[in-house]
C-alpha cells in the first residue's frame, strides 16, 4: 500500500514537472506561413521548421495559402499569429508588396518577422530575409557552362528560358546571374531581355513548368535550330526543353543548365538530361528561421545578414557529375541526399 | 369617325405593308457579308487565320512558311485545341466551363499516379483517368442542370476543387519522362510523331483534328447535336418542343469532361512527364480560342471548327511574333485585340437575326 502511494506521489510529481516543462515550451511559439502547402519546396520547409521547433522545444503553427498568389489567406494567418501571441513569423509571401502592411502590424506588436526564400518589397520591411542568393545560383551555372564549352563559348548559341513577362525578381536575378557567369554584358541588371550579345538567340517565357518549357524551346529553335546552350529558370522548364530538343533529335548535343535542386531535377542531372543545376536549401531556410525566432524570444537578438548582402544567404551548391576547374560543385549523389520534393 | 382614327389606321396599314415586303432587294454589300457570316460563323476566323499566315509568311519567308514551322504550330496548339473543343460544347449551351484545365491536369495525374504509385497496368490507369474526367464533368453538369446553379459559379467552384484535389493527391510530385518511357510508354502515346516531307505530325495533332471534325458532324447532323444548339439558344423553348434539357446538359458536361481527360493524356505525350503544375491556365486559353473562333458566349451560335481556327490564330501569332523577335508581351497584346474584335464582329452579326 505504501509503495503504491509513494508511486502515485512520484507519478504526480513527474506529471507536474512535465506540465511545467510543457508550459515553458508554450511560452515561445513560431508561425510558418508558406505560399501553398502542396509544393514540395514548401513541404520541405515545413519539415525543417518542425524539426528545429521540436529540438528547441517551442511550438510551431503552420499556415498556407490555397494556391500560389493567395494573398488574403496569408494576411489572415499573420493576424492569427499576432492574436496567438507568437514570438515570430516565418513567411514566404505570395504578394511581396501587399503583405508589407500586415507585416508592419506584426512587427509593431513585437513579433520578429523573417521572410523566407522570397524577399519582401522593400526587402527591409521584414526584420530579416533568409534566402537563396539567386544571382549566385545563376552565376554558378553560367560559369560551369562557359567552362564546359571552352573556346567554343565564343560561338555559343544560347536560349534563355525565363519565368514570365512580369519579370519577378527571382526571374531577373537568375537570368542575369547566368549571363554574368557566362561572361555576357547584361546591360541593365534589373531586367532581362535587353542584352544585345549576338550569342543570345532569344528569351522566351515558360511559367516554370514543362509545357511552357517545351513551347518556349520550340519557338527559339524555330528562330535558330543551331542553339547549343539552354538556360532554364527551373528544372520542370528544363525537362520541357529537353522534350522539344528530343523531338528534333538534338538532345545529345545541347547543354541544358537549370536551378532548384528538386529531386526529379537532380535525377535528370544523373541521367545527363540537365548538365548542371544550382541547388537551394528550403530545409535550412526554415531551420535557421526557427532558431532565430527562439533566440529572439530568449534575449531579443536580431538575426544578422550575410556580409556584403542585404539578406542571410542560406547557400547554394552546383550539382553536376562533370565538375570543371574553378567552379566549386558537388556530385549528383550528394545532391540527391540534399534534394527536396 | 375623327381624324385621329384615320391617322391611326393609316399607320397600321403602313406597318402591315412593311411586314409583307421582302427586303433582300435593298441589301447592300455589307448586309450580304453580314448574312453570309451569320450562316457560316467559322468564316471570320478562317479568313483571319489565312490572312495572318500570309502576313507572317511575307514578313518571315521560309522560316515561317515551311512545313516544319506550320506543323509546329499544330503541335503547340494541340492541347488548347482539344480543350477548346470541350469548351465549345459547353459554351454552345450558353454555359461556360472554367474547370477544363483542372479536369485535364487531374486526369493526367490520375493516369500517372495509378500506374506508378499503385502499379496498375497503364492501359487500365488511362481508362481510370478518362473515367475521372467524365465524372468531374458529370458533377458540373448535375449542378448546372438539376440544381439549376449558374455554370460560371459551378465551374468557378469546381475549378478550385479539382485543382486542389490534384495538388493534394499528387503531393505536387512530377513523374519524370524517362520513367514513363521505360515503364509505361502508352501514357506518351499522343506524343508519337511521324513525318510527311518535312511536316511533323503527332498522334495528338491527328486526334485534335479528328475530334473537331467528328464533333462538327455530330453537332450538325444528329438529333443530340441539334438539341445542344436548341438548349443554348433558348432552353425554355427547347423544353417546350420536347427536348430533354437536363439530360442534354448533363451529357454535354460529361462529354466535355471526357474530352478534357483526353487532353490530359495528350498533355503527357507533349511534355513527356506527368506534372501537376502544367496547364493551369488552359481554361482562359480555351475560352480565348472559342471567342476568337466566333462562337457566341450567349450560346446557340457558332461552329466548333471556329474554335480550332481560334486556337490556330493564337498559335500563329505566338510563333510568328516570337520569330520576329518581338517581346513576349506583344503576343498577349494582340490576342487581347483579337478577342475584342471577335466579340465586336459577333455583336454585329447578331443584328441580322434581331
């Protein structure tokens, strides 16, 4: 009987202790707001945020728009986070300008707001931005393509498969980064399509999917069937471009480069469909973001930017099985370990 | 008898005389044209299509005016062309289907995932995909005809539902072209190509043309086809003359869903892979093709051939302008101009029947 009582008392103490620890955890909470919750990129982000939150013992609430471009739901989510008394918000904004007023509200309420992947407009509307250096991502594949071609780079015929006519910042940065890496004068670095280097056959838009990639590639091939270098905004567009090249039997003598590092894309590098791709790391963005919020909640420290940049660079690596001198790269195998989606 | 009475009766007589008179003698050239267009609605887009091919041919020479480039346009418009056929059917009933693109993508994802996730033999997975498309169409048709909800609202909702289902079910995973080629080549059937002297045709292109020809014949020559026009022209009058309006509407939406599912199959052939993010704007593109093709958004008038011409006009402008080196924005600019011009012509033609 005595032992039973003692046991119960112990259990009670343990339970009370547990409850205390739990309430301590509940003190700090973070919000993650993504564009959608279905895109593998954001799924990976959520995974990274959850992992970090579990390790640090803070709670995480995740919200997402129903489709890319769903601005309203993101505003609702920010308001919910403020009402919940969260310590900080991680957000990949669908509408980078319109979200600013909601973000200001959150910051005024004492929350730390970190933009993930997509910088807000203006970039300093958030306390910090954790993102891929898209210009660097483009530069890496540009340098790689140039080195692959060697002296032939002077006679290259380049197709530029961009995202959309509205030229969002990620589209411009990747495009201009590639051209810079390849050694082409970009003229105005804030827009693509104004270059006059004769090596560029043309720019066309893909909407970042396979169908757009194929049509755009066909259009540019109709303009000049001799194209031998293809820049693509992302890997689905690259897969579409490959289909267009295959249709005219040129799939083996054209160099395709891309950006993203999704698992199907890296598999395409392994199969030699894409020559090289720049891989970005959504998991790290979210993990670092949650850690920054925990730090801020503890002692009010604000995250710092990477030296020389107006955001925190979460890194980018070139994935290829044909490494070249002077351009750092990782093997396809390593890329497959780190890929998302 | 007062003077007023005389006055009234003379007006009445005049009016009666006018009704009895035939006006055809006094018709000018313009009204003859108007009449011809009213009888053959696909004539305007056909003329615009030929004119645009000639103009781009003159500007670009053999780069554009080659069997290769011209058949490339066919390949580029095949998806929109097939979807536009589905859209035409619905618009002929005075409806609109905003969910066509979503049905297409969902069907293609079902074909792909059933094959690769569950290991179902590819031909059966294709059948499942076609069934899903038809079922989606049935839901739309049922809500429109039995629940009597406006087609715009129904398909605005189902567009979101089908698209969300597509993303949730597929987890936004792409099935790569190489895997499909190795394990289930039948999924890429529509991409198979053959050449006739420099001209390249794919199974998808042949399917699109055959589909439009068959549908054109069915709409003109069968009772069902005439019912579709009748329902679109005046549903109440059709009902009173013994047409089963509900059944006709449901069958139109189901057929539209089935055609969209075929478009989904053709999409796999075109892009090689199964991608849940492709074709999301097929609804707008198909409506554009239908409108430029001279099918009236008010229902009951227009020919399905027109929607093929409409899709081809967009294709000719896209490729032509790109070959000229114009900024991609100009394509959208001119398509916008064409849409408004097409509706203006439609309104003008309508006056002949008013």
